[in-house]
């Protein structure tokens, strides 16, 4: 079943010389309980696509097409949705993990409050219940000493731990869809492996659907179920991971695969040559 259905999405930047297309009519379907990798070089439009889902693009950009969030009570159209609908969707049904947790986490607020305020607002639960849930989340994402960590601030954690905390914040309200924008870019290979394992476990254990945005096809080879490759705002190829990596149809995809330095990341994950599920 489809969790998020993107059809003919077009994003344009308004300029003095007229509109400039950033994303040019892409289609993408994110299935329930799957990791869909969205790959491409810098400037290909992949992050703009993820930001469009939650209506986080700047006012200088216009969005057309359809982004339908599927649910038991019907579909919610996100393109052109009013703030009231986006406010109910953001964090509750669709959450996002940004590339740099040093900027997405508030530096002057303890991480416990950053998690509990989030769930108290959306779920309407009490302070103690929110605290208990937050400690459980930090334990789940393997932050050391979660009860003590609740009182600490982002700068007191390593880069990998901050990214795990950002994932905990995103999961606080049990969203159906997680948008992960380059979540491992600033991390070394070993820490990357831990974060990617965590995403895979969350998908397998709780049925989370993940749109994983990255320029790194090595990351895709480790965890993605399906992969869509973008170039200059357009989709050049989309296929199941194994099919795309073994027999790419588009020359651009083939050139990206040829540029991979090797299977270092796969080896660290213990998934080289294996289905990540």
C-alpha cells in the first residue's frame, strides 16, 4: 500500500527573468514499511522534493502537481494545503530528520523538552507520560543513559548521538512517514553504519515508511528497498534496489555507480551482497 504518492510535482523559483524549474514533473510512490532512496548529485532537486512534502519551501518558490498522503481515513493533499492542515500533518503524520542536527536541534533547550513538548502538543498527553515515552525513545535509538540524557543539551553529545536524538524527536508522535535528508553526510563511516542500521530496524519493527534523500549510492546499496535517481530536477530512473544496482538502464545512473569507491560502507554494515531486509 502506498503511504505517500507524488505525481507530476513541479517546483519553480520565481526570478526577475521568469520562473526557473527546480523540480520538473517527477513521480514517486513511497510504500508502507519500505525505504525509498532518492539519489542524485547536489542541485538535482531531491532535498527540494522532500521539503515540498511538508510545505517548507521558501515563498519565492511555487509548487504544483500532487503530493497525496494516504491514510485509513482517506487521502490528504499537501500541495496548496492551508497552514491548519500542514500543522496537523507536520510531526504527527510526516516527520523529517534534517542533514545537520546541530542546526535542527535547538541549542538552548534540553533534549528532553524538545521531545516532550512535541508529543504533548500533538498527542495531548501529560508531562509524566511524555517524559516516560521520551526516555523510551532515547533508549530505542540507543542514546546512552537516556534518563540522564533528557537533561542535557545538544552540544553535550557527539555528532552521531545528536543524529539519533533528531530521529527520536521525529519519531515522538509515531508518524507514518519519515523524511530523512542526508542523515549520515556529516558522520564517519562507522557512525553512518549505526544510523542506517537504526533506520532499517525502525522500518522492519514498526512499519515506518522512509524517504531517504542522499547523494551517496553506497548508502542506498546498504538500506534502500527502492531507489529513484534524479538529475537536473527530473527522474532519470526508478527501480527496486537490486535491479537498479545490477542493471541500470540510464547512462547517468551507470556513471554514478561506476564512481563508487567500493563496498566499504556495505562491509561495515555487514550487508554486502545481501538483501538489507
